[in-house]
C-alpha cells in the first residue's frame, strides 16, 4: 500500500462508520433512545436498506476466506450451492416466514416460540442460539478477517503491534466492531451496510477481473502443474487459450470423490460419497441450513424484523436474493483461480500451520501426527517418516516399506490415527499441503496495486466489521430481551439498552479468545466448521417453526422437545457415524424431528389453536412487485444450475 492508499483506507473506514453513527442517533438526543431504536432500528427500515443490509451482514470474510478456500480445494463451484440455493430460500422466507413473524411484533426469533410453544421453548432456543452465535459465526468472522490481515500485512508493525500476527488481528477487528455497535445499534449497522454491501460486490468483481488477467498472463508450463487429475489439457492447449478457456481446461473432467479427489471443479453436483456436499444434500440437507440461516437466524432476520412494513421487508428480501446470484462469481471463481495462480504461496502458508506438528516429530514427542493426502504428494519422504513415528508412538509394528504411493501412505496413517484416537493417545494438528483458507488473502496480496488497494481492503474490512457488529447486536438482543428481561420484567428502556451494550462487550471478549484457535487444520476449513456446528440447532429449530407456522394443533411441549431431540440425535450421529456428510446428518435429524412432532400432534393435539399476538402498528399488506421479481429470481437460479450442472 502506498501512503495515499493507507490514508484513503482509514478515511473510508472511519468516514463510513461515522456516517452510520450519525444516521443512528436521535435528532433530539444522541444515540438510540429505547430498545426499538437500538435493537430494531425503530422499525423503520426501507427495502433498499433491508436488502443491502442482508447482503453485507451475510457476505464477509467468512465467505471470502472460507468459501473461496473450499473452492480452491476440491469443491470448486459446488460450494456455490450455499449462495444460489439461498436465493430460492429467500423467496420462500419473504412470503412464508416474514408475514408470520412481523404479525407478532417480536424483537427476537425465540420470542415467537414463547407465544406458540411456551417460555421453556423460548429459553432453550435463546440460550442455544446465543452460545452458538458467539462461539461459531462471530468467532469465525473475527478469525477470517484476521486471516486476511495476517496474510496481507505480514511483516508490518503498527504502534508496536505485528499486523501479521493472527491473534493481534483478531483483537483489532473484534474491538473495532464492538465499539461500533456499542454506540449505534442496528440502525448504525443498516446504514453502513448500504455502503459496505455495494462496495464489497464491486471490490470482489475487481479482484475477479484482475485474477482473470493474471491467469491469461501466467506461463502455460507453470499452469499445467496445477491442473486437476481428470483434466486432459496440454501445454499447447493452454498456450493457445484465453483466460476463461484456461480456467475450463485446468478444471475440466468429472467431479470425483471426497477430499482425496482432484477432479473437475466447475460442477455443481458432487458424488454421493463426497464428504462435504454430496448430490444427496441438494435434495434435503442443504435446504435445512439455508432456511434456518435466512429465516430463523436472529442476526439475519433482525433486519427484516426492523422493516417499515411487510411490503418493504419482502421487497428487501427479494432484492437480496437477486444479489445472491452474483456472489459466486466474485467469491467462488476467484477462489478456484487462486490455486492455479499461487499454489506455491498456499503451500508456504501451510508450512506455517504445520510448524508445531513438525517440531513434535523432530523432538520425538509422543504424539500421533495426522496428515492429508496433499501433504503426502508434496512431501512423500517426510510422510513416510511420520508413519514410522506414529507406529512407534502407538507401539505397533511399523507398516511395510512398500507403502510408497500417496494413497497407501494416507490409508496406513489414517489407520494409525484411528488406533491412537481409540486408545486416547494425544494427536497433533493435521499436516496439510496447502492452506486453502489463505486463497483469497493471497489473491489480494499478489493482485492489488497502489491506487485501488485502499478501496478493496476498506470494503472487506468494512464488511467484516459490519457482519461482526450485526452478530454482536443480535446476540446482545437475545441476551437482553429473551433472558434478562424475562428475569427482570420491571427493567426500563434505558436499562435494557445499557444491558445490551454490556453484553456486546462480554460477547466480543469471548469471541476474540476463541477466534485464533479456528485456524487449526482439524477444523477442515472455516466454512465447513461454521456449517457443521450449526447442525446441532438448525434441523430441530426449523422443524419446530414449520409446525408452529403450519400445524396449529401441534402441542406446546413439542417446541422444546424437538430442539433438544435434534441436539441429541445430531451429536449421536457425529460420534457414531462420522463418515456421514454433515449435510446428510442434518437431513436425517430433520426427518426424525418432523416424524416425532407429527406423531405427537396425532396422539395429543391441542384442543384449540393458540391465540397469537398481532402487531397493529405495522402494515401487513403483501408486495405484488416482490412476488413478480421472486419468480424471476427463482427462474434465474434454475438456469444457473443448468449451466453449471
């Protein structure tokens, strides 16, 4: 970054945040004056604020680091299903979920459960949601933002702080976001999201354009080394091809099985045995986290709960759905190109991750060391030594010397690791060949030039702070309105806002402590980590809400029972059947909870439907234009699946 870039970066970040804080303040009194102002932006958000705010809250370094990293690895375009299926999901949310939630006039999603299923159901969901929100997505966004800082600013110090240090980056980002939401609440988030959301898409498009330029200029004899195993491309083919055709040549061929595969990356469909997104997950499994995230996730739905009217909320959601169709082109495709352009850099970043485990090997520490097949392919002699070391630690006979192929070495070591796990022996972090989470930060470091670096980095930093601020605001809303206010009903408006601010500080401290540990290889990539742990909540909560919306005689105790049953089932499947892809585990749990709720409704139905509250202060007329554009978005999504199938 040039001195001018640095100045413009800080001016942009401080200026946008200041703009948000000014817009969030009451004209007569600085700052939000009551809980509606602080937690729901005074229920006055228009459709364009709702739409951009949804995208800015959703798209952050969680996607730019995690999703592009999964694309750089073996998943490729298949990871885009999270985005394109979300577009259809949002259309359903706008017309099935939002009218029922707005009609109740609720502050939080768990509050709906109290009206429909009772206080205990609300309390369980509130506590579980708050814990997961702080410990998983909040910590993950802090980590992924710090990951960008550590890769891009490696070796640079500011005021005595090493900006290349992951932990330092976590605390800088976390505290910046906490200060921002502490003052302005949701309204500050919404107004800054308007700017960050649009800047993020423009910045991502710029990175994609630069990546295609770099791909066109890279020597063919270097690119050929990074083609997938199923590709038949030759140096001659690559030499005569343009950037787009080069990407196709390098990634062509059928998609192959799982994390050990190295097949085509431009397919939306993966084999049924794939460990992350098997084609079976597209039928049921992937819809569950989508509907939970977009329809029942507090930090996302808090924007729509603050809509000026039902029509404004529906138009904002459909606008966000249209923007979701664009995201894979500025996140996933650059992630795929990152490996072909800078695989050596990703290998170098992996070596930094591997240092602790390799030190244990060098010192002869009694710890068993897992590794990936990519690691074996890059360092076969080192991998063979590790297999011998692991056998000695376990106290078993060393594997036979003919284990020379990567597949055989990987399989032999996997058996040793399983034996060590069963015996309770300590395991080190997993050795990896490439640090795929570093894919997008590596693109930034190599592609950005003085003059526009400030814009892209400001957009990404702003998106991190905005997403994080939204999560902290939502977690504090749940803690305040679902827990504190239930315990202290006499609390006034100013007291509740004060408690919300205290919770913001507490939650960011917890998340900043957790975040630096998420870079460990055993998490399997930050995006997988987030989705995996959402499975403890999403299937059960989605099933309970669907029955709450549509089955009016479902008994009240079914709410808390369905949520707890899912936690038990998902945990049991994770322990007893770890080979089942987590999306398929979600589908199994979702089906089981639905079946149990259906049986309970049949044998013990309510005598009469529950009388739900109705908010008379909001206009609940549906938007006809939103319906029209919802059909267009759905058709466009289907078209994209046909093209990339």
